[in-house]
């Protein structure tokens, strides 16, 4: 198994969680979301981001609005909904549980044989 493939699969598993977390800080344009993710080396491309945004919107976890732009066509800004905030809160709890479980497994890896 290639390390890069395993790392990519791990990132894919948390992208929706990361997108909701970014939007919990305020409304954002798609390129803003990409830039926030790049800052922490969580690379996501538009071809991956837009289907995720659509899926989150269809699940009523996100909404969007159009804003006129001085630099071209109108821009679509995404916002987390109240339902999305509740969902994110549950994901926060699940993430903490998962991190703790992985930590415990990793900590005990030498005793498991």
C-alpha cells in the first residue's frame, strides 16, 4: 500500500467535518474555504470541494447566498445552518472519541500481539 494513498483516504474521511468547521467561523466563498484548508496543509481542489458543498447543502447543513463581485461574476457564499451547527457539535464529540481511541490503540501497540 502506498503511503500517499493512505494519507489521501484519511483526509477524504474528514473533509466534510473540516468544511463545516471552517464555515463555523463565518460565511465563506469556495476559494476562501480552499485557502483556509491550504493553511493547515489540508489540500482540497475545486473538483472535490463543490460536490461536498452541494451534498452538505442538500442535507440542509449549509446554505448559500449570491453576492455581486467587483472582480467578475457574482460569488456564491456558503454559511453553516443551525442544523449544520448541531451536526458539527456532534461531529466534534465523535472526533474527540475517535482521536482518543486511536491514541489508546497507538499507545498500546507494543502490548498487542
